[in-house]
C-alpha cells in the first residue's frame, strides 16, 4: 500500500488505515523501532502483571475471607523425622 508522508506540526506522519491497526491489535500506544531500513511499529505490550491487584481483590471478596492450607495433609521425610516443635 502506498501512502504519502504528510506534514503534522513540526513533524511528519503517515495516515494508517483503521483496518490495518485492528488487524495488528493496535488500539492505543505503539512501540516503534528501526530495523535495517524499516520503521517497525507494534502494539505496546503492557506489564505482565497489570491487573493482578484487582484480580486478587475480586478473588478474596469471592472467598469471603476463607483461606485454606493447600499443603494440609502433605508431609515429606523432613516433616516426619527432622522437624521438632
């Protein structure tokens, strides 16, 4: 696809068709880099743990504050022989 470079303020820009942005998953911010003689633009990856805090809050609200010991009933040799109270 051929596009013209346009003057935008003190910079230059290219209009990108909406269908191209959607097909690449670009909705807001992008990451740009130069590879060889090409400008590569990718959807900005968010931090892998974004949203974890909200998810933990929802999960604890759904459990009504009940915590369970996932290791209850599981013992190993250390527990049987070496552990002293």
